[in-house]
C-alpha cells in the first residue's frame, strides 16, 4: 500500500506541498512508516499566514452565536468519527486504545466549553463613572494565532485551537511531525462545518516551520506545549517580537505517599499515574516520595502492580502498555537508565529490552523503577517515558523541600487522609497544579492549566477563561452624552 504524503490546509483548500524534504511518521509498535510529512517551504508558510489574515475580517464579524453553532456542529461531526480518530492515534503514537479513548473524552470537553463563547465574550459596563459618563469594555479578537501541539496528546492539545477560533481569530495549527495524522483528520472534519475559508489552517513540518510561523510579522500570538528548553525559546522569540505567547514546558512531578495513606485503595491510581500512556504525559508521576514508615509495604505493592502491565500494540486487546513514540525516544530513555546505574542509583525494576514476541521491532520499554537521590540526573531531569524514581522520606517537610527544590513547577500530589497536612501541602508547594489522592490532577476544560518556574512561560494559562483572555483584547470605551434631560 502506498504511503500517504500529508497535505496543507490553506484558505479552505488541501494543497500538496512543494517541499523537497520529508519526515517519516512511524507506527512505533512495528517500526513501520505510515505517512510522510512535508517540510513545508517558507513560501507556503507565507501563503498560510496570508490566508489566515485574509479570512480574519469575515470571521471576526461573524456573530458569536453563529460561531458557537459552528463549534456545536464540529462537536457533532467529531463525535461520529471518534473511533476512527482513536485508531489513528494508536497507530501513530503507540498509546493503547483505552488511553486514546480517554484522551478523546477530554478533547470533546474543550469543544463543548467553547460552544459557550457568547457568554464568555461578554464585556462589562459601568454607568455614571462621572457626570453623564459611562465606561464599558468589549472583547475583540486580534488576528492569526499559531498552535504548536506536542506529540503525546495529538487530539486533545491540538484542539486548543478551539479557543482562538471561537473567539473570532483565524488559526494556524502546525501538528507534531511525529503524530500529525490525528490533527489532519480533525481538520478534515472541521471543513464540513460552517467555518469560512482561512479560519482554520494546517501546515505540516518540523521545528523550522514552527520558527517561521512564530517570527512571521502577521502572526499575533502562539500557543506551544513541549519541553521546557523549547518552550523558553518559543516564548522569548515570540514576545521579543511583541507577540502574545503561552508556552507550557516540561514537568518532574512528585507523588508523596504519606504515612496515613490508604495504600491498597490508592495503589492503582499511583501506578497508573506513573506508567499510564507509557508515562508520556506532563501530568505523569515522576518521583515517588514515600514515608519511611510505609516504604517497604508500599514498594512491595507498587512492584506487584507494575509487573502486571502487558506490552503490545495499542489495538491489541491484551495490551495495557504501548511503546514509546520513537526509536530516538527509546534510546534517550535507555541512556538515562544506564547513566543512573553508573552513578550508583539502585534499579528496583528493570524494564530494559523486554521480550514482546508479537512486536519485536517496536520501541518498547517496560516499567522501570529506580531508587535515587535528588541530586542525580534521573531524579532532576524530565524523563519522558516509563522510568520512575523512588525515595524514602522522613516527613512532609522533607517532601515539600524536595518538591520546591526542583526547577520544574508543574504538579505535585499527596496521598493522605490528614486534612491539615493536605492543606499545608497545597499552600507550600510551588507548583501550578496539586493533587490530593489523585495521581494525575489534570484540570477539566473549564479550569486553566499551566505550571510554574520552567514548566510555564507566559502570563495567562491555557484553556478556560484564561484562554479567552489570551485570545482577545479588552477594549475600553469611555463616552459622554449630552441630552435634553441634563
């Protein structure tokens, strides 16, 4: 079967790229090429931005209730093909069908939220701020926004485009070159909805295309999700050109197991936080900080659960853990483990080079657990795969100190039945999200999301009302009227 080459959606038309370079999309369970991504040319970047700019005036003046109806239609059509999109995600990402379905559940919530855009776009009004003087605000869209989603949630985070689109802005999405087919299919669905040409655009390519979009003078803002290193570069590049930017970076999340935690009841939640989605999610538990009084009992239960994962292709009903996304990712993970071992860390569960007879060419790494100290690389740095650390702690104060010592500030979690200690944990941990007996406290659509320190670069977080604020400007009007009733 011929390998498809993905196209660009520019001004309502799917166009073949004139690129001379192409990137391979691999099915990570088989190490098979399933699509080619063109490295779109600078001319095509200019073309897609011009199309978005040309479509701005018509879309921004489309009444908010009409835009909401378009979002409702998009939700309806997306719902009818969600099983197809789930299978696309499994093939290009490697996650299990169950994980992909869970992603689609959250993804639909984003579309649902933006259907309320007439309410979300309401302004404010103040009467008699002075004699016969009124003041009010109106929200106005700004122009073309760029969305650069990561590979790990190719449907959910790509659908961040719903917020700027619903607000009246044209959008350009550059899908991850590792997992571009999911967003491409969703864009095909969007074309069946009443969005005018230029409102939603897709351009394929790697980091070079992203850079060209960010630096284009007619782009007004960018939303990026990826590593902290790249997030900082994107943020500085965009804001240095007077553009809006919200850039979510990496994470190194700590899960604290308090002495009073209900271990048996919480264990499934802890293990899934650490290894679900092959640990390729920014909310994954990275470092386990376990109170010394329950350390041995916790470790025994944790290892028992971790050994129950079955590696395989995500569409295989027996598989409960898929491969990592690429061979490069697998090699990076193996390097982390090797260096940790050489540095003196104790490997409690070694997932290197597992036997997966049905899929011998896949990029598989079984759950790995390493006992390590906070000064080791494996404990400090983001490790985007099923390699987790564990450390014995004396008390909650030590746990909070370790959490706050990290340069990342995405998420921290505590498992406890002590309300006072939970309250202190919430107050004193310097992270953007906190979980209490919830291992992956990812906010639902009507709450904002974002970390602190090097986990987030920007002022307004993603999603919810923060996203509406980011993608609109509050214009303030002050007026005075002279009437016969003066």
